[in-house]
C-alpha cells in the first residue's frame, strides 16, 4: 500500500503531500483541480514513469527547473520503502530513480521495488480502438514492472531495431556486407525470444480469467477473451521469418516483423470488442482486463497491487458499482470522482480526500 505521497513541481502541484489510509479512498473535487494528477504520480512510482506523457516538459510545471515525486509504501504493513522519481530539465537534463534514498538506474528501480499498481482511466476506454502501439505499450508497462529480464529485452530490442533499420535504409542505396546484418539479426533474435515468451505467458494466464471477471462485473454469462496477434507466422522461427522478409524490408527500409508489430484483440462472444460492444460492455470488458492485470501481478509477486480508478463509475449503474467495489475488498483502492450519487452510496465504508 501507499501511505503518503509528496509532489514537487508536478502538473498543477508546486509542493503538496497527501496521506492515504488502508481500504478505499475517494478523491473528490471539480474537474481540472488535479485529481487525476495524484493517480498519475502514484502510478509513476509503481511503473517508473507517468502514464499520460513521458515528456518532462509536459508533466513538470512550466519553467520549473526540476520535478520530484516521492512516496512511502509498504508490503503487508511491513517492509516499508521510500520511493522517489526526480527529473531535471535542460541544460543538465536527467532522470534519477531513488530506492530508500539510494540513486539507482531505471532497471534497478523496477527490480528492487515491491510497490505495484493497476490503473484504469478514461483514456483506456479507447484501448481497443487505438493503434496497435497503445496495446503493445500496455503489455510493455505490465511486463517490464514484473520482469527485469523483459525490461532489458524490450530496451535492447528497440535499440537493435533502430540499428537494423538504419542499415536497411543504407542497403537500398549502397552495398552493405552480409556480416553487418548477421550481427543485428542475431541480436534481434536473442531479445525477441525473451519478449515473445513473456507476452505469451500473460495471454496464457488470461485465458479463462477474463471471462470470469467480466461475468462477475456484469452478472451475465458472456464470453470474453484476449486474442494475441503475433506479427509473423507462429509456425515459422523468427530467424527464418527475418530472412524471408529481407528483400521486402530492404525495399521499404524498415523491419516488417517482430515484437514491435505484435498486437492483441479483446473478443466479446468471439467477435472484436470494437465492432460489437456497447459502451457499457466495452467499459466492463476493459475493467475485466484490469482485473486480469491485477491477478497477474499478484501471481508473480504474492501480493495484490493497489488499484487506481480514475472516474470509472460515471457510466455504471448502482448494482455494477457495488459489485465492482466489493470485488476490490482487502485491496487498497484510490478512486477519483465528481459523482455526488456515488459519494452517497459509498460514504459508510470509504475515506474521502477533498481537493
């Protein structure tokens, strides 16, 4: 759980500290006052970066020379840790991660900390409709926070991919020796194996769980599933696929297959969610995906992550709100809302933070 959060020059907060209790906290206030910024900061401590933008100029206050997020977290009321992210802008632009006041790299930060969070925000309602890169980002955030091996693999794969693409563009204009491609191809193959293995583990884990979660939220018996769409033929080794696509890649100047082209679909009753679902069904399906994400984190860490729900109740009726809230029992949950009806429904068992 998280017990305190301090923000310095982050979004609309120059300097402010928030204290949280166990159980459910509801953050209230008018739109534009900074409710979502609090959730974004907590999520940044859990994942290493804000979810709405990775550009410092966006999430740091205008003209501020630095920004800092810090929080005190604990695991089962024990093993307290002090986490902090520090950003400094030009001319000495840098990002520094702190674990118990020790400056470390991003990879070490994700490896050492045991604070995890699952976020659901209005932006994620569009996950099925956005371009594939947003769904890959979902996978990368989740798997990077759980596996230092995956974090390294996705970082090294992207760097290797850039080098290979540069070589492909050169090859269309001049002679490039085969050994140059051989080196980068071998690097891609090495990191692709790690990435694909970890992604497949998540989809295998989700097979029956997402339908159960959906039916619990909606009180129906509809089938919901995740369909992983690898960029290449699953029956052809990646090494052979790279070779088979080489002429095409050389002509277009970029690598056409690999984890950077993977995608997945959410299926409702066997059909793409974005084609057949109502808005209510879409929201319930995405909340079910978040439930699977939560279970996956708990499976790997032994502890449930805290839940951050940004205005997710505005389109749910009272019955679904109650069911959703009670499904989060025994988990620290932080909710933002402007809905006064929701406040009346939950006042007996929630604590409130009014901005």
